[in-house]
């Protein structure tokens, strides 16, 4: 028996995401670029339907949702994009362990395939300052990265699932520039809407 691909947003077996839910997904507006990145592009406003879509990437049968999101991301890049290699901002070991995989890596692999670019593991998380008593957003912002290899002279495309304050991608960009990158372009699936929306 063939299992129908369920829409991660409405759960109907009409595609992943289904055409009706695609209508609910809003393209992200221009996102402020954190220090460390030469450009930043975001596919969707990370709200309602997009949250369900990105959260749904963790299911085993979400391959078509991953491709759809990667396609939406790639469509936001300028032509020509000038990137040489793709990497991702790795999630914490604890989150990776809970989920069994890193969804930013999953998206980065799908993006690299579409762009016909190589993908490489380039960043490692550095333990941040003490996390006790800090809000979720602050904890995320406490992140630092170190580069695992030299990226001398390369334009690196760094992928992440969601951007909130930009601190994570900014830290990733700074680590890559520190390792010799000519420039670093950020690409994310979702950008959280500005406060008050
Ligand atoms: Zn749907």
C-alpha cells in the first residue's frame, strides 16, 4: 500500500504542503542582516502555517516538504548568487539528540543539491555562557561557533531553519569570516515576524 503524503500543515493527504496551505504561507519581508553576513535571505514568515511546515520536517516521510521548503529558499537567492559551498549552523547536541537529526543540515543538503554546490561541515558549537535563568531567546543568542576548517577565499552559503534575532547566524558568519571566508551569505526557511504583529 502506498502511503499518501500528508500535508504537514492541515494533515490532509493532498501533497506536502497541499495547494490550499501553500496559499497560507507568506513570503518573508526583508530581514535585517546581522554582522558577519554579507547578505541574508529568508523564504517565509515563521508564523502559523510556516511553523507547522518547518516543525513537520522532522517526520520521516517529510521528504517532499523538505524539497518544497528548499525550493522556496533557493528562489529567494539573487541570480547569480556567487556562492561556492554550502554549510549549516549546527543545532545543539542536546536538540540533535532529542530529534535524532539536525533540520538545518537536512535543509542545507536539499539546498546544495538544487544549486549543484558542494556541502561541507564547517562549524562546531562552542559552549555559551551559563544558561541558567535565561529566556529561550537569550539561550539561543548565547551561541558561538568555531570553524572546523579553513574556508580561505570562499563565498559560503550558511543555512539555518529559523532566524529570530539573527544572533546565531551572525555568530556562524563571524566564525567563517574568521576562518578566511571571502563572504558569508545567510539563507533561512523562516523568519519570525517582528514583535507586535
Ligand atoms: Zn494542507
